[in-house]
C-alpha cells in the first residue's frame, strides 16, 4: 500500500507542529509539504526540526508547488486561509481535511461547492473521542427530552479567536436536532443582567478563554433533583492530529464528496 502524501497548512503553529509529528510517526504517511504564509520567519527551515526530527522537507509558501506533490492537505488554520487553500486543492484535485472553525455561511457554501469536485472531510473536531461524545449526546437528548435544561460549557486557550468553539456549536446542533429544535432559534450565548426566567427550550452556551487549555467541553442536562454531564477534555492536540490522518486515509481513493468524522468513523 502506498503511503499517503500529506501537506500541512500552518505548519509552524501549535496544531501544525502536532500534525507534522503525527505524520512523521505514521508508517502509512509521508510529509510531502509544509506550508506557511509569505512573511513567516520559518520559511526555508526543515519542518521536522519544529518537532525535533529533521525530515528534509522545507517550509514553503508556494501553494501550487505543495499541491503538485501531495495527495491530501490538512488545514487547521483560519477561515480566510483555508478558503484560499481550498481553491488550490480544486486546481490540483487534492483532497482536503478541514479542522478550521469559525466559517461564515458563505465560507461553508464555498466548501460545499468544492466538494463537488474533490473529496473533503470537514468537521469541527477531528478527535475520535469527541465524535463518540456527539453520538452519546444524541442518545442522551432523546432520552432526556422533557424536563431537562441544556447548557454547553467550553474552555480553550487564550489564543483561540472564535467563540463558542466549533465543537461546542456542533454539540448544540446535535442536541437541538435530537430534540426537534432549531439551534439558531433556541440558542443563547452568554447571559448578563436581568434575563428573566430561563425558557424551557433554550440551549445555553458559556465560553471560557485562558492560559493553555487545549479544549474542554461539557454538555449539562439539568433536571429536577439531578444533573447529567457529558464531558470531553483534551490533554494534548495529538488526538486531533490522529483523527485528521484517519480522515486522510478515509478519503484515499475517493474522487469527490463532503464528509465529516461521523462518516470517517462509520457512525452514520
């Protein structure tokens, strides 16, 4: 079986370095390219040196050159960067794994359109454990479908730029879907002042930002005399990277289509 050739976007960042480490440790993968923006001080450096394992692949900014030697691009950057990378993937017919969050409606539509030409795995969280939690939340919400208030609490490091996290929003979507609600109509993002009594159908979101928290998510079902909490806590970024590689393997041999980690894990 041939190794999958991965290109990594945002290679000098926290997630980029973890992805490089994961690729270099995977016997079924090879690092084909490592990308950074044009003004990055890391351009020209050996990508493997970022994780203490020189590999002979220099960090570059030429998208087309990277796509020419890659089977799959993994992107955990920012929406504007990911959408630029999306177009390069379309030109070169390269699969794309998107872990970036915070897209606008138009950005999501661009991803959906591109999936008509190339395979894309687009998920708010690539960790296998988190995707198991999505399934658990669906089951829990269907059981706790009356008399329980739902709150989503998430915490991330101080550098995260979007809130609530994509994972928290997806958790809310899963619960709302199981309860037959539209999240856009029942969600409330933070509370302040005289808010009045809590509506029974509301799904609340609370966001914490601080320090180096990798990612904590809890969905609370609060009922009369009891509370049920479903929690996932990340101790490192490696679960996200390993999930992204699993997504890359899933796309191998597929010509087009839009998938998420539920597809990758066979949970549909």
